């Protein structure tokens, strides 16, 4: 693993890690993390992917994880559009370092939503979406839905106003987030059409520019995301070849997978090996669209 600082804009430096295979890499993978999840969480999975001959990049969005650099978030300016630019800066670096090979995204939760805001989606050869979907509150999993309105209408406004950012670590909710990020995310989650509804034509047109294939992995026991939410997110990528697969714990002889489990080492012999096959399936999705075959659910 090689750690580096990647300059983005306005003096922002992202903490980035690159995992190299033993031989010449066959493709580049950029892992886009979930809201409030540090890139170190994905390290075992990134190391495994590198062992399969892939060059893997992970990063922390500005104001989070190692990209926070220990600074206070009070007064720190960032929103989800900034985080999309961070994502794209890593994609740019990965493509420039290996321009002749395919570049894929593995997006966990938020990391599968933000690619809809890329300015240069043509650099990407496909997205595997893991435990991701629309965050609209009515499409949240049942247990979460019972408490989420208190979160959005009481806890987030009060805590953010008091601290100048969202003190998620102290509250044991999501993690520390810049004020602009949490308040924009709140707007998205309260709108039936999530980001494309809250942001209007800007978001709709941006998602509409995406032509790379999207394969969504929906986890049946996800405690945050529902099948309906995943279907909504896929519908935003209206111009892209797309498909969905449902994964249940019983499929891999496990008691639980949940929203975060896919990336845990306990699945290195079950869920992980199928990842490379799913990257190959992305090319098949493009071919199917060109042949006029509609997107599928498995």
C-alpha cells in the first residue's frame, strides 16, 4: 500500500491509498466509500483485489477520515458536490496512471450515488454498486424508518447549529460531517426523488450523462437500505446499462451480511471471489443494451 496526498482544488489535499498487484495491473478500481466510513475500513478488500491483479485506489472525502488532518470542522466548507469532485479527482489520477486499462468503480452506499455527478463519466468503464440506493426516508429499512424523522428534524438541525458541523462521533450517529454535507444530505433524504428531486434539472442532467454500466448488489438483510431504494437509485442512471442482483446471507452460508458486511474478511472466500466476475459482467451489460435487451434483476 502506498499512501499519498492528492491535491484537488482550493488547497484541498485528499488522503489517498493505492494498492498495487504483484505484476502488471489488468485494470484500475476506485472504491468510493459510504457516508462517515473511513477508507481504512476497505483495506482488507482492497488488498484482496490487488492480489487478483488489480490496482486499487481508496480515499477519504475532504473533511473526513485522514483527509480531515485533525482540523476542526467548525466553519469547514464542503458539500456533496465537493465530495463528488474529490471522487473524480481520484478517478482522474487512476486513469492517468493506467490510461490503457479499464477503470471501474466499486461504490458502497454513498459511493454509488456520487458517480451520477461526475463531470467526465466517459473515463469510467463501469460501476458495481454495493448496498446502495436512494436515501429517501420512506425507502429506508423499517427499523431505521421508525427513528429517522427524529434524526432529520431534531438531532441534525440542533446539533449542527450548536457545533457548526454534525458531531456524529460524539452522538454515535454516522460520524463527524461538515455542515454543508449533512444539510444537503438532509434535503436529499427528505425528497421522494432524493438527489435528482432536491437538486432538480442539474442532477437529472448529470445522471443522464452516465453511459457506463451499473450493476447493483442489493443485500436482503441490509438494515439501512431496501430493495425499493436500490431500484430508485438504478432508475436515476436512466441512460446507462444496468442490472441488479439480490444477495442473501443464506447464499453464502452466513447468519448476517447487512449494510457493511460485504467488506468484512469473513467473506473473503465467499462474496469477494465473485467480485471479479461481476466486473466482467459490466461489459456484458453494455453489450445487452446495444442489442436492445432491457435491464435485469437476479
